[in-house]
């Protein structure tokens, strides 16, 4: 909802407040103000001028020499607009004027003739092109004769206006109108509100002589009113009205359409004007559409209707989609002289179905979908009649042809002050409650601490005590509510251990270069059994299907995060994003029951997918592709960060590359996940390049984590390094040798790194050479060579004996 502050000032006084301060107060009251937008950037020295003469430039076919009276002086201005002419009142930027984007107007010579200023268009004054009326789109602004020469043009064109952009919650349909906003601002500021005058003079003729109204289903259309206005003159709407519509984001068209749009925004009640002479009968009949029936809507599209669409007919033929869009056959045009003005109340669900089926969403349908005020339906029609009489010279016929079964009764809510204070933690007095209700303009009776309220129909969102509690709180002031802990609480809340750990894991992975994703917990039939971690697979889980899936792609609860994550990778690769590193934390759903009798077991998992370049320094011509060891290194780093000892075991996992996959186990040899490359066949089916994944049991990781803070002193003495390369059988696992070195070398060996694996020349075919770097260090002294040598010799001896190895020289 876009709210023009200059328009709003017609109903409620807030001249002492800046737009920023008013926006702050409105936001604090519960309606979020998303933006504060001036209609146009500020301009200086821009006034109303009168074109006394307009002659063609002697040296240019498309330029005119105009002599313009601006009140204090007469200026010669060269103008190239196609619509400039003698006798017009126009907007003039005098020499020295500053227009939007810091455009300064100077005296210049154009084709040898001096020009002192510029005759302006709306675009040159900063108005967005999409809101400029069609008649002003190709030229300068031409004003009516009721403006004064020399007057400041900024206020006349509403360029000094500011628009507040509301981000409304679905329940606040009342704030989809200027009057609804005015009621709210009035309550916030505690000021009076000025409602529009709805008095209208009517002719002796009755509307019922021209039209009768009938409704087939009163549940779908509890009210339909038809007003007849004769002798209509189609022309421009008054400038002030056009200005307000532009501020609200609506392009002005003509006086009839603009008036219906103006009342729509003012009252929140959609209206529609039919060309009465184009109707084929004197009857308006509202009914469900017949299946296969057609209507050509105002956008000149032929719509095929179904029984779920509500239509307005002339007794037989549809002339409008109820609450959504009118028909092209009865559109108001330049020759229209009599209109039938519709003011109706349509069922919100019916309008929503029509919008969903046709894709026609409009300002009108939005308001019908959210619900309109039943007491404003006919009032809005009367208000529009008044404006049509005044600005279209129309003759309003007496009475209304209508069908009326509309419930206009106000809801009653009982509110106890003691309960209010208990819920809010406040000590609001009865007098303060009365003041709040008076500001809200709710009628009430008080009996001690109990208030019996009548809720105005404009506030359809208030139906129960809790709704009213919210009203009291927001007008009292959310920032005035006390900051208190729950009763009997000894300390404020905080993050649980799993929550803290989850944040730590996210922080580590993001610092390692991975990006978090969130995918659907639902997957399709072909993917539900893919990439399941071995420790889950051994449970023989049964896929859980939805009873009523929305789509075929989302009909089963997932047993693995990876299938949907890989779909995300494929989606981004198809859009030229080749270097990808994603992770996700989410649940998988496990059960052994074919027919569910209880909720499935939700298990938290940590999964990731990486592909493309891991390092790409173009200047250094350095590239490092993601491979198994990159992903393994990320997981090892994470486990060190969490202080969890793990073991790696090469294994085969379904849908994974048979030679590039390993499972992780904890210190007790329990599986906690797997890492590896997805099978090339699966990658090809997903149109993926070489992609590596990991999938870990996050709950097991959390249970293994010891979050007790640990401290070790920074070493004061130097370290000593020794390298050793062992020739071992090809089936020997490098990490087993590493563990043996750490075990034998303790406590002097602080760290063991594997830095090379070699096969080839000088090494037998059934052998391989693994090189290790040993870091020796003592916390309390500098190690002597003989101490290091003795330990190193013992390490070599134990490794050779344990693995039938030889020290490579």
C-alpha cells in the first residue's frame, strides 16, 4: 500500500511531524513502513507560466519560439515539445532553476536564438515514466486555467509529496484504504479525523426505472448496488485527483475511471463503471459462470470460464468477472454518456479462485480477497456519485437498484482490564483503557474492570479477545511494555548446546568457503532411495509418501539431503555457475513401518556438495580442482575444530564412485557418514560434472563433541623435524602407519604429517612408499639430538616390525 502524505492530510492533521517521524510512529504501532519515497527530487525556481505566443523557430523545423509570462517577467523560451501552443498554462523552469539530478537551467542560444528557461514535462521534473498520464507522456505539462501565473508549480503538481510504502500483514485489510490509514494515524497521534462529505443531489428519476438487480447466490454476493448517472462528460479528472493517483502508483486515464480508482483507494471499496448504453438489457444478474462460457475482459483477452467463476451479466451475457475485471464490451469510452456504477460485496474465496484461474490480480481483487467493510460498500458508491456529479457533470438518479442480504452487525468482545495487564505485564488503568478505545473510535460500555466493546465493521481482523489485546498494546506503545523475565525464572534464556554447536559448525564451513543452502524436505520417487548413508541404509528405511502431494517432484519425505542438494548444484551449473561449494543442515525422516502408526524419526544430517575449481588464481595461473582430498580435508578440519577423533575406511556406497568413497567412523568404530565422488552415471543423469559430496550424522557428531574449554600453553622451546619414508605393501593404509608413529613417538612426537605417496621406479609393483614428517617438541626444555635420534630409531624399528616395512633410503 502506497500512502500519499499530502492526501492523508485531508483526513488527519500531522503537519508538525516529518515523514520520517510519522513512519517511525506507524511502524511502532504494528504496521511496518518499508520505505519513504518523495514523489520527485526537489526542484527550485519552477513556476506556472502562460504562453502568450508560440511561433516556429526560423532555423529549426521542430523547435518553437515561445513568449511566456511567468508573473514577475516575460521570458523567451525555445521549446521542442510537440504539444506546446499559444494560450496554454505550463510549468516553467526559470534561469537559475535546479531540476532533479542537479540539472541547472541557464540562458542559452539554440540555433541562433536566445532561450531563457525551459517549459517542463513531468519526466523532467522527476516523476516516474510509468505513472505519467498518457496525454502528458509525449510532451510538456498543460494545466487548466484555474491555476495562477507565477505560482510555485511544486505544490500544484504535488511534487512536494512524500509516499510511505506499507508492508501490510494479511489481517490488516483496513489499512488498504486512505480512510483506514487515517483512522490508524488518528489513534496513534490522538487527533481528530475528518471524513469525506458524501452528500449528493439526485434527479427526480429513479435508478430502478433503468435497471433491476438480481443475485443467484446470496452467499457469494450478499450485496449488489447499481447507481445510474446520466449526461456524463468524459474528460480529464481534476489535477489534484490525478496527482494523488500518481502518488499511489496508478496512472490516470479519464475522469470516470480515475474517480472509481480514487474511491477504491479512499474507501478500500472497489467500484466498476459500465457504459449503460452498451448493456443489452435493463437487468443486472449475478451468477456463477457456465462451464465453457467466454468473456472478453478489458485487457482484450478472451477468457474461458468455469462454474467456479462469478460473473456479472446483463441477464444473459457476462459483462464482468465479479471483483476482478470488467468486460471490454461495456467499457467506458469517449462517447459514453450514461454509466451504471457497481458497488458490490463479493465473497473473498470466490474472487480468489477467479484470480488464481485467470492470473488477473488487481487493486480491486486484492481488496475483495482480504475482505471489505460491509458498511462502506454503498457509501463508496454514493461518494463516487458525488464526484461524478462534480467532475463529470453527471446527473445522479435517485435511489439505488440493489440486492441486499449483507450482514452489517458489529461484533461484540468482552475485555477485562485485569487480564489485559496480566498478559502484557503492565499496570494500565481503566482510564487509560478508555482513552485507548476512544482513540480507536470503538464504542464500549464499562462495568468496573470489564469493557464490552462493539467492533466497527471496518476492523474485520478483530474477532476475539486476543485481537483486542493487541490493539491495546500497540496504541499503549510496544516500547512502553516492561522488560520482564517469566515468573520464577532465575536467568534469561540462551542457546542450547546443540544450537551453539550448530552455529560453530556453520561458522567453520562458511569460513572454509562453503555456502549454506536450504532445500525441500520432500523429493520425488526416483530420488528418494538415492545416496542414503550406510548407517541409515542398514536400518532398511521405508520411504514415507504424502497422502496429497502438491507435485510429483515433492511426494516423499527425504532419506538423504543429497538428491535435492545435487539438483540445486545442477540448476546453478546450468546457469554458468561452475565453481560450487554448498552445505546444508537438515532432517531426514526414518521409519520401518509400511503404514505409519507414529511419527517418523527425524535425524539431523550435515551434507555438502562441491564441484569445479577449489582454487583459481588467474594471475598466478594456479588452478586446483575439487577432488576427494579437498573434501576429506574440510571434514578432517571440522572434526579437529570440534575435537572429535575419527577414522577413515574405504568403502562402497550406493550411487558413489567405487574407488573414491570412504566412510567415517568414530573412536568406537561406529559409522557417522561418508565422503566421496558421486558415481559418473548419476552425475551424467543430472548433467553434472565431477562432483564430490559428504553426508554426516549431525546428531552423532553433537553427542561426541566435548565443549569443555581446553587450554595448552604456547611452546617456549623449538621443535625438531625428522622425515621418514617407508616402503610397505600396497594394501597398507597410510593412516594406520601414522597412528603407529604417534603411539610409539609419544610424548615427544607432537604431530605427524603425510606428505608423499610414491609408486614406480625403484619400488616393487606390489609396494608403495609413504613419506611422513615427524614434529618433535618438549614443553619444558630444548631437545638434544640424542633424545630425538633415540625416539626416531624406536619409531622406525616399530613401524618396520608392525607393517613388514623397510625404511627407504
